[in-house]
C-alpha cells in the first residue's frame, strides 16, 4: 500500500535528510518548495508554494496520509518574525491537513529549546506552536519531536564549531559546567520514518539526542576533539559581553543587508543556558528508536 507524506522544509538541512530516508523506506513524498525544482518523479512530487498560501497547502495535502512539518524560522530580529512562521504557518498547515480528508498523522518538528520558552523568541514560538497544534489537532494524530542540536552533512550552524575543534581550538559559550547534547541528522531522519510506521504513537513531546547519559560538558567535547585529531585542543571561554557585542554588530550588518540575524540577545540567552541535556527514554519506549551515530564517530568519519 502506498503511503504518501506531505513534507515542508524539504530544501533545508534537516528536511533533505528526512525526505531521503522516507523515499528509501518506500514512502511517496509531496514536497513544498518556494523555488522551481526538477520535474516530479513517481515517488517525489514538488508543490510550489509557501506556508502563507492556503491554496498551495491544500495542493500539498491532496491525497497525503501524513504530514512531516520541518519548515521553521531559526533567524530573526524580532519575536514577530518567529511567530509568523513557526506558529501561524504551522496552524495553517494543520488546518489544511484537517480539511484534506485524508491526513491521519501530523509530525511537528519542534526543538529542545521549547522546554524553556522564556529563553528566546525562537524557543517561545516553538512552545506556543506545540500548544496550539495540540488544541487544534482533534482527530489527527499529532506527534511532536524536540531534537537537540542537530548536525551532519549539509549543516551550517554547528559545522564551524566542530571544524575549529578538529583544528585544536574549542570556543566555549556559557558556563564551564553547562550541559550540551547533540543528534546526528541521520538518526533524526530515521526517527521520523519510525514514528510514521508505528501503530499508535502518543501525542506528547519527545526529546531526541544521541543517547549519551547526561549529555556532554565542554571538557568532554575537548577530550573527544583531542582523541579524534590525535592532538591537543585548547578550550577558550567567550565572555558574555563579547558575545553581546558580536550580536549587536551582527544585527546591524544583517539589517543593512536586509537579512535576518542568527545571533541576537534573545539567542544568546538560549545558547548560554546551563542545561541542554536530553533523554531518549520516552521516544525509545514508544517507537522503538535508538540512535546509532556517536559524536566521536561522526567527527572521525567527517560526517559533520
């Protein structure tokens, strides 16, 4: 039996890997895109449009059994920028799913940041979207994934950190005792397909990480880097005032370039939070998913 999945965010880092895994698992994919793409194939159909366009969302959901909603705003100079995409856009997509008459499941790609909505505009937008989707879902089975920091081939956010680490320098953000966690994109993509295939997934937020108990501290990252590169790694703390100064310069330059900034005072609060450890206990129990890629292996094989 053909199973059709409507996917948003397919041209992004995470979305590309999810679509690849879905196709490998035998799913048919309908993919939302803002830009022109290659011709559709038997297994992959491109739908031109955006979350702001209800007509294109209706077309995206035509005949779809499931939705995997990966599109999201990660950069922005104000809270409204995040709310428009991450909250309003998600609710439009859920409305289209409900009106389609065929959609049975909706998987929302949230973030571990939603655990602390008070920290940043991004975190709050993901948390609010979760709550409003839960209230709206009714007869559609809603899943919520809260992955921690995701990395892997094609990533642009964590790659500089890991590249510096393997050159022998590890810039530390936040307190020395802060806890971090990571997840390889291949494991996340596997979890998405696994969630779609289980009989009755629970409607609750699932944390996803690489399974290291308690996560990592900065010293452990330093040790992993030293083991992989077979040389010393220097750990350098970045003072908070310097981070704020860099954020201010970045916001100004992005405004002049008419682009949305990544590093803002709001984002700094999120990045320097002391505990981003996570646990896979619930998701492993419910969908029988277990991560396979360790951080040390990924760095050693260049899979970052």
